[in-house]
C-alpha cells in the first residue's frame, strides 16, 4: 500500500470527482459513511452518545456528516463547530445546513470559554485534516488542549488534528489531539508508523473510500506499507518434483560461550524458512547443544569458546552471521575474512554489526542485508534528532552501500538500494525480548538461500516474523511469549499467507 503525500491524496480526490463522476459533497458523504461504519463496530458495546468537534474545512465537513448519520441512527449527538477561521469550505457550509435540517444544530465555539463543561465519553475529532504544515495556534490550539484534558475516548477523522501527515512535529505534541483510535481515508500516513506519534494516533485502520485505484497505482511513490497480499504474491511455489537441493543451502556463523542460545534460535528459524539445507558453525562449546536442539541442521565447529577460523564458504547460497557471536578480536578477524571471501549475500545482525563500522560495510557483497535496531544503527551511521531524520538517513545509506538495511522497530523500515522504503505492518510489543532478532536473522538467511532476491527475502522475512509474533500473542499473550515461541508459530504464519 502506497504511503502518499497530502497533495497526492488531494489529487486522488480531484481525479475521482472528475472521472467517476461524483460531486465532492457526495464523496464526503461516502467517506463519512465508511467512518461511521468502522466507528460503530469499535464502540458497539458502549452507550450511544457522542461529542463531535468540527472545524471549518473539509475535515470539519466530514464531522458534520458523521453527526447527521449518527443522529439518524438514534445516537445522542452534541456537535460543536469551532470557528477558528472566517473562511469555510463550500461542502462544510452545505453540511451545516443538512445537519440543521435533520434536527441537530451545531453549537458554535468562537472562544475557549464556549468549550463545553461536560462532554460525552465518546469524542470525535474532525477539526483539521491533512496538509497542515504549522503547529495549531489560537482558538484551535486551545480547543485541542481542552479535548486532551477530557477523560473520554477520542476517535480521529483521517488523522488527529494538528498532526502533520509526514513531516516532523514532535516538538508540538501538546497541540495535537491525542486520539485513542484513528480512521484514516484510503492510504496510511507516514507519521502513523513512527514511534514519536504512537500515543497520538492510537490504534488505526485504513478505510477505502473508493478513490480511483487506477490513478493511485500510477502515482510516483517510494514509500510503502507491507500487507499480506503483497507478501503472498512473492511466495514461490514448491513444485512437485523438487528436492532439498532445489531450495538452497544456508550457512550460519553464530554463538559463543554463554550465547549458544542465539545460535539455536537462528538455526531453528532458518529450518522453518523452507531452505533445503542448513549448516550452522559454532564453537565447540555449542556442538552438543546444536546437535540436540536442531537435529535437522548440519553442525561444524571452530574454536573452543568462540569462532576462531573461517569456514569454507563455497557451498552456501547465503550466509547469516552475528547472533551470539561475541566481540572477541579473533572473531572480528573471522567476520572480516567472511566479508572478503563471500561471493553470496550476507545477513548480518547483533555482534556482527557491533564488530563493524561503516567502512567495513562498504566491503559487503552486493545485496547483503543488515538488520540493526535503532542503537546499532546509530552507532554505525551517527545520531539523529528524530525518527524522520533516521528514516532519511536510512534511505541515504542503502544506495551507496548497495545493501538492504532493515531498521528494526514496531514498524520495521526496510530500505532498498534503489531508494524505496517499506514499512512492516505485523508484530507487537510482546516481541520486544531477547532472541527475537536472532530468529529474524535465521529466517531471512534461509529465504535468501532458497532463491529469493535479497529485497524479497527481507520483506517476506520481516512480515512473517511479525505475523508469527501476532499469532503467538493471540494464542498465549504478549507478556509470556518468547523468541522460541516465534519459531514455533512460523509454520502457521506461512500457512496463513499461502491460503489467502
């Protein structure tokens, strides 16, 4: 799903109005109807009373339509029109009259003293929509602050008022409506995916309001939100006459004294990737553990407590290195030798990244994949002021290094060398535990080995990893789930995608 700019969304509106054709006021009606349907599904068990705050533009027009539609559904509706500007959109004015004709007169707020002393437990924010580039000030800013003081649940129309759709506004959080849920129209906004705004946007979902899909498809875009259908379309079928050699040979170099568990997790995930063969290299201290816990994998050893020599790399189709590796000087020499001698993509995580600097990364084989968390990314590429700056830096670094960078987080961001950026849509806070990254490393390594391009392996692996986490959270809850639980739920994640 494309992550469009505010101007591109306006262009989609205009094109749909012209080509369908449909009057703009009817398109507003359609969008608001979709909002009402989603809203009632979420709050079905709560009392049917709501306070709606509308602005003077088209977002406010949506709010006026929503007020009328809910009134017709026997809701108790208090609708407030915040006149922060003398200028009103024509569709807003028309819907004020339609609302009055239905029997509900919006209450006018011209100063903060007009803000109601009591509001309903359910609140809908329709003050301002997309495209704002400055923090809210004056009456509008004051109303937002009052809404944020209310104890009720706030539902935002398209996006919380005051939130920029893609630029940084983290300095102005007190002048943005803090929504519990956001129902956004047609396409997600970039700021929904960044951690600074998680408590601003709340739970969110995209509502298809019928904008022309053909027009959206031809719009230029380099940022996307991954969905199940995207991943399903990439999955390669397993043909009837295949054999284990058909699906490649994955090599893993992991583990050290006290951290052999990381090697177990990576190997276990690699075995669940669908790769034909998996070989794990560990120090001797991990041999019995790996042979016992992962009998399907072949096991090589090097060194006693840490890996001390480079294996023969020729037979592998992809090599994953780093989980539990340790940071011994001899181990770094091994890592640098692997980088120099590998003729296939590497997947590097954890201590593999801790042992390297940006200069070392410039020597990686083409289409290698690194999977840093934010602190590892910062150590490699430098500090940034906020997530916007970090995402921008992420895109800038992938191209000259000619690698894929998977920046881990709630919505992991995957940067391709061609400048494209993919945000993941699966996963949950229950995965924020040691070992989750080791699972991801093994999974992606196996996918590259079995013949997926590095780009496709990164997005499939990231999505599957998060989907397994979501299945696990539903089954046993977020608090008690572990990284090994992710491995156990990977087959079910595969099955869900294959059966779409």
